[in-house]
C-alpha cells in the first residue's frame, strides 16, 4: 500500500466531474434527486443531475444534507482550493461526514447526497462558485485551554518478567513535572553568555552542535538543572534509551543563531551583540533570539528526532524548508491565551483544523524507522500527523520556546508517553520516538506574548510570595520550611555564602561577585522579601542599601583606545578643539582616550586639525 499524497487535481465544470464517473456510480446519485425520471444512458443521467445542481433545486439538495455533510461542503466552498481535507475536517469536527457505504473490499456500494457536491474529494469550480452565496462560512476553530492541570498522569506500560517469561502490565500515577520558565530564562541567558565569555563552550566546526563537555558544563547553570537530569530517580518507568539534554542544547544553538556568539576555532566567542546583551534588557534579547531562530538555517529541529532515519543524503533533498514550519507553529502559538494551560494533543488538533498547515517532507518514502524497506513511513497508515508534524511541534516548543521563557511546560518521562508509533514495523526496542514525547501541556507566558508581538511592552512577573526563609539581623538566612525549592537554593547560593545545609550568610565578597556578573541588588532584595516569613531586619536593609549604592557608583561605558600625545599642550588642543572634542577626552596631562565606537570619526576630525594618527601594526 502506498502513501496517499494530497490530491492537487481540479475539476473546472460539473460536466467534467460527472463524465469521469461510471454509470453505476451516477445511478447511485439518482435517488437523491427530486424526480421520478430513471434514465439509463450516461449522457441522459449527466444532463438530469446537471439540472438539479443549479437554482432552487441546488438549494433543495443542500438542505437535504445533515449538519456534518453541510459542514464538509462549507469547508470546501470557503477554502482557497477545491479539495476536501479529511484530516483537517476530522480534527475540527471530531468525525467525518457520511459519503455512503463501502464493501469489505473498499468499493463504493451506496452514495450519500454528499456525492452530488464532492467527486472523490474534489468539488468542481463551477459548482463551488454557485454555492458561495448559498452556503454560509464554516464555524471557526476554537482552542481549548484551562487554568489548572492535574498533579499526576495515569500511565500504562509493560515490563517483561524473565522468571515467568511473560509481559506484566503496569499502571501508575506519574507526577506531572512543571518547568516555569518566564523568570528562569533571563538568568539562564546571562549564565550561558558568561560561560561563553570564559571560553568554555565548544561546538563542532562542521555542524555547530555543542559537544558533550559543553552540555555537561551548561547543565548546572540551568535553574533546576535540565528537564530530565533527575527525573529518572523518581517513580517513573525505567528508561534505557538516552534522553539527553534539551535546554542546554537549545541555549547553545540559540546564541549562535541569534548572533550573540560565533565560532572561533572549536570554541564559541562573544560577539559585540553578545557583550551588549550582558547589560541590555533581557526580554528584548530573548525576543530577538526568537525572531532570529524563526529564520535560521543552522539546524533543522527534526534532525533531533533521532529515531526517524533517512533525513540525510537523498532524503534531505525532500525535506521542507524549516522557516515555513516555524512560522506556522508561531502563528498557532499566538492564538493561545496567556497564562492558560493547553494540552499538547489539543494544540495538535487546533493546528490541523486551522490554517496552520505544514509538511515535514515532500516524500515520506525516504523516512523510516529501524529499516528503510520494511519501516518506511511511505506505507499507508505508517505515520500520522503526530508522528511527523507533531514531533516537530514538540521539539520547537520544548527545546526552544520554553528555553527562551515563552512557554511554561508540564511533562513526564518520554518513556511510554506516546503510542502513535507502536504499530510500526520493528519498533519493539523503542521506548520513545523522541526525547520530547513527555511534553503534555504548555502555557504561553506574558514574556511569550511579548516575543510574539502580541503585546507591545513587557513587565517581568513578580516573584511568588512563599515564606520559606527567615532573615536574621546578623545577615544569616535560615530555611524554615521543607518547601524550599532547588530554584530557591540556587538563588541563595548566587548571592550568599553557604554556612550549613539550611543556613546562608549575606557575604560582601559573594554579593560583589554576583553584581560583577550582571546580577542586581534589587533582585536579591525582591527575592528575600518574597521568601521571608517576616520583614527584613534593619541591619539587612542597610546592608542592601549600601550595596546598591556601591554597585551604582561605577559604570562600564565601553572600551576605548589610549592615545599618547607628544606634550600636554597638544593633548589639551585636541581635547578642546570643536572638531575633535566630541570624540575624545583627557586622561592625564598627555593622554587622550577615544571610545572604540568613535575611533573613525576621531581620526577624520584629527586630520582636519592637521594631525594624523598611525594605525597599530
């Protein structure tokens, strides 16, 4: 059985459509006409049907259709082409219309009135034009969302008992992990940039993919570590396939695609844009990274679906452009309500039933699971939307949108999370089709709405009020609740010196180091107030105020070039002349400092003054 590609045929006239039908097929349509005539010759039958496909008789035929059949006609009449899209219709309405009955061999036995409007899955253009004034537009697609999600998910899987030589069915309530990304993403961005600036991020010169050592170095910088670093230590189905990194990998690719870092040998180095991002508003940088990712060709995210083979070589030529895929998903993401959870399968349904269509490949025969012959996805029924388009959506949301803080995510282990590939050939050893299979829900954040241009401005979300700490007058911070999260501990260790398992102390050296790395004293004060069970002591308030004053006393205004003049008089002349003073300033008696950004203008102005500055060799 071959994979059925989308039909691109068109039928111009009703006569053309009817002429392509067999006599037996045409006779099946006659009972739906309001006539007692029973012609037997093909030309006579066609003429009779044509008479009923116009004017009031056409309106009467339309009214004979049930609601689902009318919806099918409406979808075609008000679409850009003339083809009935069964997959899209099923996603939107939950059922397919009645076309008639078929035998066990697939041959048409009876035909419903819908057969007068659609021939195969095509509506003649002539008939479509007649129906445009008669048929109202179809209902619009609606996306379901909810404020809350369940704390656990029931999951079923099988284990093989080697003693009994039988498979055992397991049923378990799996905790639904949450990754709340809006506040974490800006801090992770700065941490990643600092690691790059320290020369500790290596990528492949050919593929630009991060090395294993880089992923290992990036993971501890992520709030709460990467998604699946510790999940297998909990009560989840055991995983033998490697899940690997998601956010660490995503950050390494995003900073390259966004122009914040570039390859130098085998390591990434900061660009000017990357240096600027260390002090810029993080939400603007994150928005820029998303925009540039939509257009980048540095990576086809589908390559991260390792179990689906055939994407290279001959198969690569039939893969579709990534830009169109991303734009479709971004468009659908923009329809999601802010701060409302959306089930991933519901998002799939919404995309299929709306105008957010995209393809992964132009030839599914090139893609396969396990074996290129028996496991080819070109066979009918060997893949559905969720296996190709759906896995791409999961990757883009989980590894890139969530990494940038645009969506919060709720997930379980990918092991056994999806079964849409279970009937394929040779998949018995696959515990999951992709590392992203465990993503079950996501929630568009206000930061995501800003990145998608749904909102013109963005205000960072306030910290959740949760009294789990007590701040003492001696600047010690004590954990007073078991509800202290890993993210809380991470925040404390950035600013304070750890004294014991449950005690930290605000330390001048540690805090100064945090400020030097781009953290702010205001952020620390906000965190302590949100986590403290009591108002901050006066001594701590004074300490923070003093640190705030110190941190604002000095400002890095950028790099400059030092120019040595032959004598103080020349230095004073250049520093005060109307043509050059805008681009330099005195630094001692005989030296000038010229900001790098003004160097060219300074040299031009200097020549007008009658002097020239040789370039360094």
